[in-house]
C-alpha cells in the first residue's frame, strides 16, 4: 500500500484492496490505514486475508465493510479470511478478477456456502440488502414503485450457476434472456443479439453504449503492451520456486528470439487457448504471479512447481 493516499473528505465511501496477502506487510496495512485516518465506516476493504490478531478488533470497531473474495483468496493464497473477522461485520461478496476467481458472483456464493463461514441469510444479504446499503444503492424490493431490477434464476440463489440465469431486467428493461424467452420480448427482441460465453448462449439487449464489434485484425497485440521483470512482481505472496526470469517467457515476445511464447492450455476452464486470447490470459496472469494461475495447483505444488506434461 502506498504511503500517501488522497481521499476527498466529502466522499461517502471509497474502496481499497487491503491485506491482500499473508506477509507481515499485508498484516500491517490496518495500522497504515489508521495512521492515514482512513480506517472508518467509509472504507470498503477488499480481501482482508492478512487481517489477524488485534487488528481484527480495530478493523471491526472502525465500522468498515469487508468485500470477501473467497475463490480468488483460495486460488492465490491457499486460504481466506478468518471466521473471527467475518463475525459481527458487514460483509459483501466479490469476485476480484476473472483471472483469479472461479467466475461470477454465483460461483462465489456457492464456494462461500461450502466454507460455512457465514449463514445462508448473511450470504444472500452480502449480494443484496447489505451490499445495497453499504454501496449507497436503493434496497432491493419488489414493491410497487421500486426500481425494476430483477434477476430470474431457475434454481435457488445459493445453488445457482450462470446457466440458471433465465432473465435479467434492469430498470424495467430486459437486458439478458434465455433464448426460449426471446419470442416473449416482442419488438425488443429485434434490437438484441445473441452472445456466447463458453457453451452458454443468451440474448442480450444491444445498448447504444455498446462499442461496435472490432475485427481481429484491428485488435491490438495485447502481449506487446506489458513490461515485466522479476523485480516488479507482487512480493506479497508466498515464494513459488520459480527460476529467475522463467515467467518472463510466458509473456508476449521473448527478448532473445522476438517470438511470442504463450501457454495454450490452462486448467481453469479455458482449455486450448490460442492466439490473442491466450496472450491476454497469460500476460495478465503471469504479470502478477511468477508461476501464473497454476501456482497453487496441488499437483504442481507437490511437484515443486514444475510444469506437468
């Protein structure tokens, strides 16, 4: 965390990644926030894995809210926040990043439920009433006159997956719909388009704010836009036993040959990535974590961090 942080006094809330690690430096961030007079009810703290010992009591007494990102914490650090920290604290649920988390908030809800650190009611509130209150949004309601922001699921909230999302309505306007519901949308169906995410296909409302589709030829080579070296890696995470410079060869062009060297296989849902997609995935992941998103794979960890064939 930086030593100086300017937060406007009139800002009702601000969001920071806090104690995102297990080192002494991560644990000391609560002290640092207190010295900067930022440990207050305005703080929306993301992660909090390193908040331990007497720092827990001070954090809870401050009135700050915690955004819990269970799958990202487990993936990157092999652990998550303590039950003691979550007790008696306003908790929101987050996904952190699609590179490090399992996917979306539904995935986070299922994993959080399995960890059994919060009751089902508190988990539902973490993406509902509590989240709205701490983010300054109207409380979710189906009362007449309330904002028509609705998600229709085919399974209970804490059991649902992305494929169980049947309909999303924002401010009374359908934004996402299962394909068999599209005929019921009438004239609105014609202004939407079908989008695919993996094996999932949904109709989406094409907004005027959507950028026009770009051709592959016009897209920038994202692997060329990153500069990386061992000395700028995040040092807040456990050592990965990576040989110096090993992860550099998983990023964009190799300095010696000038050729792109990117992994084409990833265990986390994105099988057989190639081309620009592989470069984007590898570049962002390996920029922060020396062994990339595979670092905490138990099989690879047991093999001393070596790539498995």
